[in-house]
C-alpha cells in the first residue's frame, strides 16, 4: 500500500473513532444504584460488545459484524425476540479495544417484530466497523457496558452484556472486579470466544469474565465458525 493511500485514510478513521467514542462517553465506574427507567417495557436489554483490538484484523472484524447481521436475519432469532412476555427486546452494538474505548456502532434499538430485526441487520451491514488496534480491555468494556445499560431508555426485565473476543484481558481493569461490578448491578455477562490465537480462552472466560446465575461461554474454533456460534449464543441469551 502506498504512503499516499495511508495518509488519505488515517484522518478519516481518527475522526470517525473520535466522534463515535464521544457519543458513548462514560465514567470509569458507574455510580449509584440502578433505577429502572420509565421507557417502553422490554424483556431484555442487551449490549453486544465486539472486540476491535490489535488481535482483530479488519477481515476478522468484518466476519464478526457480518455474523451479527446474519443472526438478526434468522427465523430462530425472530421467534426468540418476540417470544417473551412483553414481546420486545432492546439491543445496542458496540466495539471495544483498550481502556475507555467502548464505542457505539448501532445505538439502542427496539426490536418487536421480524421487520425490526431485518432492519437492524441492514444497519449492522452498513455500519462503519473500524479496527481500533490497542489492548484488549475486557474489564473496562464490562464497566462501560453496565453504564450503557444503566442509561438505556427502555425498561428491561433482564440486562445482559454479550462480549465477543479472541483475546484475554491485557489492559485496564481486572475483569474479575468488573464482573463483580456487573453482578452488583444485576447485569449478566456472557462470552463468545474465537479460538484462532488462544485455545484456552473458554475456561479463562468462565473463570474470569462471565457473570450471573445463567452465564455461559460459547467457543468458535475460527472466524468461519463464528456466524453459527453467534446465532446459537444470541438465541440462548434472548430466550
């Protein structure tokens, strides 16, 4: 790639990340007890946090995002989204890398029909997924995602963080402290690990990251297995 090509793109990526991150600015630790908002009642509020750190290439990030979009086009997800007592779910899609970087890619979206889910899939496909680089700050991601759930405009019976990564925590807050913070806030944390670099991530996430009585970890052997793994994870979370 020519130097001219690099210089032409870099300012665009920096500007994009700056504007996206500013829109999702949050304190290092959420403060105060969570108060259920007075918005539309939903069965679940779900933050889908996707790893965009240095271990994730642009190709891998695209696979992750395409896998998310494909899941929301699947009939099993459509049935799960509307199958609860309230028949509605609120979701937000975000990227993360190092400490303090959780960045909204698709803001809070209410899903109450197949048409809503298909429209969300189109928005994910159109979203500008940027490989951020930097560390993998799982703990900071969890704390920031709890803050997003605390400020969600919908009134949720359940609140969950869906964390997708191919790495372990190597920056920022210890994930064990973060998951204790999530549990204290009544937030569950589930994980989907991609085993393209580290084959021991599944027990690591189980012991250090996931939180909640029904918490679980699903593994994808590689990027090609990601879409099926994420679909299974999403249905399990929503039901």
